[in-house]
């Protein structure tokens, strides 16, 4: 009897083990496929190169987004809140820069958004020469010396960064 119980246990163990082996082989194969897919994805990511930013277009776009159509009382027609303007600016500018610009040029009153009538800050003149330096693979800096009747002689430095698969203006400095 002990002999038959031992054989039955051995057959049962072999059946159980062979079943696990089949599943383990399948799991190992799926794991290998996932690892290979991950390696291919990482290799593709390393071969993607980021092109230089279109600094002239981004600079122009930022100014175009600041200047808004208003009524005679400077009430902005397209947006109702500073938050909406900030989101609009963030398509070409960092969150911090968008917030700073919105705070300077817009105000909310009586449930509406108003443009504060003032001069725009001095900006890059895309018709004149400028220097574009690469700071890293994902950052460039534009430098231009310029002159205007209102601001006199000034130098502007605009920093561009690559974030979320596109270029934006991170910040700028006027000296």
C-alpha cells in the first residue's frame, strides 16, 4: 500500500510540476519580449534628436499672445480670467513667465478681464542680427543688442527650453 501511495504522490508531483513548467516557460517568454521591447524603445529614444528652436517664431508668438483685442474700456474680448490668459501664454512660455506677464499686463475686475494700458517690454527685433548659443541639448539662449527711442540701448537674453516635446521661452533678461 505504501508503495502505491508513493507512486501516486510521485505521479501527482510530476503532473503538478510539469504544469508549472509550462506556465513558467510562457511567463519567461513574455518577460523576454517585454525586455526586448523596452530595449528597442530606449534605443529609439536615444536616436531622436531635438532640432534647434524656431526662436523668431516663438518670440513673435509670445508678443502676439500678449497683445489682445479689447473694447474701448480695455476689456479683453477673448478671455475672461487671468488663468485663461496664462494658459494661452503657456503654449509658448513657461508657467512662471506666463504668470509674470499676466500679472503685469492684465487684471480682473467686475467679473471680466482687462488689459492694463502700458508699453510692452523691449523685445528682440527679428529683422536684426542676434546670437543663438546652445547651452545644452534642451536649452538655447538668444542674445541681441538693440536700440529703441523708448528704451535706449539694451541687450536682451531669451532662454528657450525643450519641454513636453516642444520649445518654449523659459525666461528673459533685459540689461
